[in-house]
């Protein structure tokens, strides 16, 4: 099994992947309330308006906070905060490792307000 307990910091140009810290949680709560994030993560069955917000209720917010506070202790998955030009814009996750075929799931979540900036590689 890969060593998912070791949480690296990776940097390439203006993009950095690093372990989550407590200061990231408020921004992740904002990101999780955005319409496109909710649509593409399967939380919605309809296309929301660009101004729609889906704030967590108190119970959900408590659960989300606990979730992000425990990401760095997980031995079976790698959750990294995605920063572009110094701003938290989402997360990258490796999980669901299948030893028999040496593969895992890769999930990338990018905030609505962070897309279309050309942060990816130039061709």
C-alpha cells in the first residue's frame, strides 16, 4: 500500500499542494457552498444559478470542520489543499486504493471562482 500517511507539499509554478491546516477550513466551507462545486460533486440534480449558495447548516458545518481537521491523520487516503497563486482554491484527493491492481481514485475539486485563470500548464 502507498504511504498515504505521509502528506507531502508539492509545488509547480504558481500551484502548491499541501496538507490541510485549520486556517483552510473557513475557505473550504465557502468553496463547498458554491453552485458548480455542488453540481459537479453530485450534490445537486439540477443546474443551479451562478449566484446560488448552499451554506452548510450548523450540523453539516460541524461535520465538515471535523472532516478537514482529521485529513492529515488518515493512512488510507491523501487529501491535499490546492493553492494557486497563494490562494486556497480547492483540494486534490487520492483514495480508494486497490492493492490488487495498484490503483486509486483521483479527485480534484476547484472552486467556481478559481476556474478560467489559466493556472494549468502553458502549451
